[in-house]
């Protein structure tokens, strides 16, 4: 696990993000104290959202599917429901 100061992280932010993208976790310190931990974001397939929605089938109003589709078109997302 890499440790760097907040100043170093700020000056090299693109590099810090590249390292996190490659799977590295970086501890950021200020004044010798741990301030933050930057780590790779977990992968997501939409399964959590899909499962949550399935628990509420029947309780959502009729326009919900239309709202979701309109939002997807605005954001130009790939299919978030696929596994």
C-alpha cells in the first residue's frame, strides 16, 4: 500500500488515479496523520439495483418504467440490468 502526502497526491492526481485504476490502494496523509484512503472502485453490474427493484415489484407506480427508460436515454447508459 502506497502512502503519500496530500500535497503529493494533489500535484500528481492523474498519476494517483492511474495507480488506483491498476488496483493499487493509496493512503493519503496530512501532517503525518492518515487523512484518506483511495482505492479502486468495486465493479458493478447493476445486480444490486435490479435486486432492490425486484423486492418492490407491485408497489411501483405505472410510470416508473417510463421514467427509468427516459433517464437511460438522457444518460446514454449501457444496459445496467445485464449480469
